[in-house]
C-alpha cells in the first residue's frame, strides 16, 4: 500500500513562529504536493515539486516556502506564522506519469494563535 | 484553461436511496478526471478515475461515474446509499501538471 505520512496531526503555534510541516512518501514518487483545505474553498495548491530540489509555486504560495532535499520528503515551511494560515494542510504524492493518481496523507490541522 | 464545478455544496439522501453528486469540467483537451472521498478527520482517498478508456468507470464502495464529453460532465453515482458514505466528495481535473479540485460536496445520509 502507498503510504504518505505527515509529521503531526494537530499543531498549535503562535503568531510569528516558524513552522515546519513534514511529509514522507514510500512509493518512490517523483511528484509531491502541499495543499491547504478550508471550508467552502476546497483544496488549494500551495507548492509542488516534481523532483529533488525542484519546486513550483501553486495557486497560493504567499507566506510559504518548501524544501525537497530527498525524493521521499517534502517540507512546507511557514517562515512567520499568521492567524490566516490556520487551516488543514494536506500533502500528496504521485508518479510522474500523466493522469496518475495522487495519494494523500492524513493531514495536519494547524491552529495559529 | 481548466476548471471544475461541483454543482451542489451539500446533498442529503435517505439510506438505501440513490446518490448523485454532480461535477462539470472545462478543459481544452481530454483531461484525466478523478473523484476523491474524505471522511471526517481523514485524508483524501481515491474513489475512481477516468483516463480516456471506458467512459463508465467503476470505483470502490459501489460508486461509479460516467464521462460524458458532450455534456462535459463526470457525475458520481451509487444505487443505494449507506450510512458510511457520509463524507465530503471532491471532483478533480488533471491535465499534465495542472490539477484542479472542485470545492467539494458534503453528502449527508438520513436514517
């Protein structure tokens, strides 16, 4: 079974803190993605990566950065957390082939106070 | 440009009755289409996908969807709803590296 794991299920941080969200996949997938999910807005793509050390901005990259030093690991960084970044964060991975399925982690619910 | 519209934000059906969750897409070329389900406090799980093979796609848990190019639709159906189907459902369009999620439809099952 494909497994995508995220480092935390729940996280509480204070405004201004630096926050790291980690995602690990065990399927040797080339592509990895970070989304945030908010009620009524569906999933919105923050960043994705199609290879080690490669990254592309998604639809809402402002306030976020990412790091992909190893193929299996994709980190999302909030340099200075703000209350409007309170959300559910979902990581996904997929193979490089067109039309391939994305596999999702369980999500990290982040609360910024 | 690609887009996907889920026509209902909430759908309520009685247990044992049919389910219809509607999805319309727009895409300049033949896209791949997916339905995902998200149960409370869980990640997204693939229900089924269409990638230009058979237009009627069968998925897990008795769900199926039909790709209708003339109507640009990919509606999700199930003949008989079960209480465990209560969840949020997302229609997704993918063309190369561009992936677009619908805003989701929350399915409520009435006893």
